[in-house]
C-alpha cells in the first residue's frame, strides 16, 4: 500500500472530520476547491482528481490497479472518474438550461439540487486509465459518445465488449484501451471482466453472471424530437434514486476498506 496515501487520508480525517472516518462517505469534495493540501494544488480543480481522492484511490483500489500510486495518479496516468454525472440529463447547475426547457416541479428541482452535492462524494468516484490520443481520453470518449452520453451503465456495456473482444465492440474505445494496455491487461476476457467489476466495486451495473445491465434511457436534457414529459421525468427520478443508492453503498464499502488499510481499523 502507498504509505503516503494512507498518511494523507489519516491527516485529513483528523484535521477536517474530527477523527471520524465515517464522515468521509458524505464529505462534499467540491469544498476542497481552494485547498492547497487536499484539493488540486497547481492544477485545475476537479473533484475526482483531488489529492484526497488520489490517496483514497490508492488505498481502496491499489490492489486492483497494479500501477496505481500517488506519483502515477492524474492526467495521462491513472485518473479519477465520476461514475454518475448530471450534465447530460440535467445540464450544469450554473446554466439552468434544464429548468428553462423542461420546467420541472419543485420536488424534482429539490431532488436535482441534492444530487448536485451527492454526485461529488467519494462513493461516486472510480479509477480509469488516462493515456490519451492527443487530448482524447477514455473519459472524454465516454462523455461525448452519441450513444453513451456519459452514462456509466452504457459505457460499461461498451467496455465489456472491448475487453471480451465482441465483434460489435466500439473500435475507437478499443484503440484507447489498447493505448492503456499495461493497466487493462489483467481485465481481458470473462474472468478479467469479473476482476474489473469486483475490484472497482461496480457490481451494481451487472447481473449475477456479470453481464452489463443497461437501465438508463440515455436521455439528454437537449434531446431533439419528441419526448413524453411524464416518461422523461420518471427517468429523472429513477436515475437519481438509482445513482444515489450506488453512491451511498460504494462510499460505505470504501470507508470500510480504508478502516482496514489504515490505523482507523476497529
């Protein structure tokens, strides 16, 4: 285990959480924006790439990603990735385009506002290899793909096809995966795919046989053509409910792993 990562987590818990590591599960990572120790010193801020999250990745997922360390984390290396995002379905909160287009009721508005915070907590963060073709990364390909639209379930379904070499796999994603072959090498084939899912705590997105389950509708707030409002809003509620449960349960599991791997073990 990366001892520097463990020490950073322990320092953060003592300094910011009164020694209560369980509070990490709901800590709002966005509050680290100007933090020179635990935030993103010397680089653009991103909640999933803070020093705190890099340390958490090393402690929680260090056995999964063999090349992961504090020195090998970040852009172009092994980088943090936000699993369940909101820009595709709800638009960025500072633009308010979702509200102007769809005019949601107060209940949904409040639910979205809460999710804006929940989405940037540790349970929604994972690791993705980040070697790039120019500026094009796996993360960017996931977000800009016409069929995936940054939905984690849809991306994982595509990644499964690449790692198991299905005939209908996305060749552009495959090219990016091959560029990151040293990191993906343990995850090829059906058994490798199981290791990928288990090691990254992503069981919520597969069935009992580890086949990807796509539950999202793939909606976008700017969706062209006709979309029934009732069905659209039903999907908004379902997406938030599902994502929130995933985030909370992963956070619980991540905290338990940190307890075992650090001096905070019971």
